[in-house]
C-alpha cells in the first residue's frame, strides 16, 4: 500500500507543477507531460483512491497517501476553476458544475450515440477515412454538423481516439459528428494534411444529408495538430492551391473550436524557447514540412493560421492551458488577438490556468465544463435550424 501511495504522490506532484517547455530539458518533456496529464485528468478518482490508501497504509505511508490526496484535491479544484472560466467566456454563467463532475472520467456518453466506421472521403486509403457519430435517436429535422480533426503532431493519431467526451456530448444533443483522419508525416508533408482536411469538409458538405446532417451548418474542432488544421481550414477554405482537383468545392464553415494548437509555424514571437524550440523546429522541418523555413518560407507562411486571419472569418472559440508542456499558450493568445483585430465575427479566447496539453481526453471536471462551453458557443447553429424550420 505504501508503494501505491508513493506512485500516487508522483502523479499528484506532476499534475500540480507548471513546467512549461522552456523549463524542462527536451528529453524529459514527454515523460513529464504524461504524468502531469494523468494527474489532471483523473484528479478526483485518484484523490479518493489516495484517501483509501491512507486508511489501510501503515507508518509513513499514511502521510504519503494524505499528501497525494491533498495534491489531487487541489488539482481537482483547479480543474473546476478552469471549467468555470471557460463557461464564463462563452457567457454560460448560469450553469453550475455538479460536485461529482470528474468522478467518472471514462463516462463519455457513448451509450447515447451510434458510430458508423471507416467511410472513405478521398483517394488516400486509410488516411482518408471518417466515422459518423450520430444520436441514437436521430432528430426528424436536419441536424447541425461537427467535423473533428485529431491531434498527434501531424505524424500520429487516428479517428475514434480523441475528443470522445465532446463528440459524444454533441451527438447526444442531436448533432451529426464526423471524425476524420488525414495524411501524416513523415510519409506525407505539408500541405497534404490541410488538403485532406479541406477534402473532408467538401465531402461532408456533399454527403451530410445522407446521415441527417444540414450542410450549411458545419463547425470544425480539433486539438493540437488538429486545432491547427481546424483553424487553417476555417480561414483558408477558398484557397485553390490547397484544393487541388476540387477547387470549386465549397469548404466554408460556420464556426471553429481549436484547442491547444499551433498557429504560427514560424514562431515569430519566440514562444518556443531554449532547447524545446530547436527540437520543434527540427521536427517540423524533417517530419512535417517539406523542408526548413529557409527552403520554403512561403509555404510555412501559407500554412500558418496567423497569416490567414481575415475579416470574414467564422466565429472561433480558442482555448489553451497555461501549463501546456508541448505547445506554448502564448501562441494561441497571439492568434486570437490578431483574429480579433480583423474579424467581424466573435472571437473567444480562454487561457486555462495550470492546465496541461490534452486536457479534454477524459471527463475531468474541466472537460465536463468544456463540452458544455462548446455546446453553448455553437448553440447559434442549433437555433438557426430551429428558426429555419
């Protein structure tokens, strides 16, 4: 029991710290990130587990378990506070977080939805597939549409792996959700992945009615690399150079919700620091982009959402944790500020204090608030359908 208490204390400490990329050696980032994320995602159940350990431990193990429980309790409180901030940003001020929010991290609402798997939207084989997630009891009228692009640093990831709490929550509300894959590096390089993202949007617009969706009401979401794609697709939907073979297709969307993404591939504000900057720059040049910046600078600019801000941008809700180990939250703030200066549509930005990269992977107290904040932000698309009906 003492060893269990020690392990819990490690996760509690990792989840409590705010070790941004510039404070850790690059080789330790991945290990710390995983421990920190686990501590945050499962804070409430781990707090209860630590209390149980304290009941059965002996000697100094009791103190260790109580310290772990205290740490997880603080993390859970921070999750609740971040959820409240996110809800306030979208003006969902009346909704109260229940005390049990975060107690069942794997209860994503899957039982209320159905999933049609492996539908091809393009010529890219298994990297051009999508799943359709629908309410178990579909609505009679056409439903708004949410397209999701997974994260994974443009080199890993697949459909039905990420954003399950949000996808199931929105589908249970009556939305038709499309969970799409896209080409990955190093076999495929930019702009292949954004071409696939736009191709997926074009396919959904053409075929959504077959699944009960309403093509004029499409919103995008994604996290990490998927956030980059969601933001870029929402802003560059009419660039024919990114739509080879389907230049005339309408890929416009009505809203976008990018989460903890990268928006300036050139890092012009130097938010990537120390050795982390060198690692990310090398990674992007050798696995994601066709080459380093000095060899294809125009393409790096073209694939940066920061360079694509425009007056007719759709409404965006942008969120990023300030304790993100993988990508600096200041990049998201810069993007949101630049978009606000020119966009005629609402731009909502929320910096989530002490929150880690990947915070929406399971149903913590923060994720409980997050899915409802997204639903509130996208509510105008629901209302548009009702008013038209």
